[in-house]
């Protein structure tokens, strides 16, 4: 009967591959991303009534309230907007908030103050 000598040396987890994973996968290239559609064009195509309302109320507190209710509803019976439309509405909302703050229609908030201190 052969006795094996016990090896108490610590295991090395440093494993090196002798092949390239990209070679195995056939060097899959990422498909090019489609160009970003401007928010106005996207809304015109998918939700023209919302775009019309935005254009009619631009620069007003009424539009600010409309966008807040549209983007941040608490009604659970809503399906919601597709991702690209939600992103477009968010961009419109951000730009509109900037304008209203410049016009002093709405006040600066806590987040604005913290951003200014970091600069």
C-alpha cells in the first residue's frame, strides 16, 4: 500500500487561461446604437397631444405641474410610458425646471444648493 504525503501548502487561486475568450465567442461586435431621437420629435411621433400641450404651456407654472403629475403619478392603474418616451419627457422636464428657476417662478431646492457648493 502506497502512502501519499499530505501537502499543507496554501492553494493558489491565481488561475491563468491559456486561451482568449473572445476567440471562442467569435469576437462578437456590439451592434451600433441607433442615433438618439430628440425629445420633441419622439413626442411628436408617439404622443402628439402631449407635445402640443408642452408647446402651448412652455415656460409656465401650469406646465411644470402637468409634467410633475405626468411623470410622477401615484395612481396604480396606469401602465406608464415606454422607456424612450419617459426619457424624453424627463429631458423636457429638466430643461423646463431650469427655465422656471432662472425666471424665479419656482425656488431653488436642496439639490441645487448642494451642487453649487461642489463646484
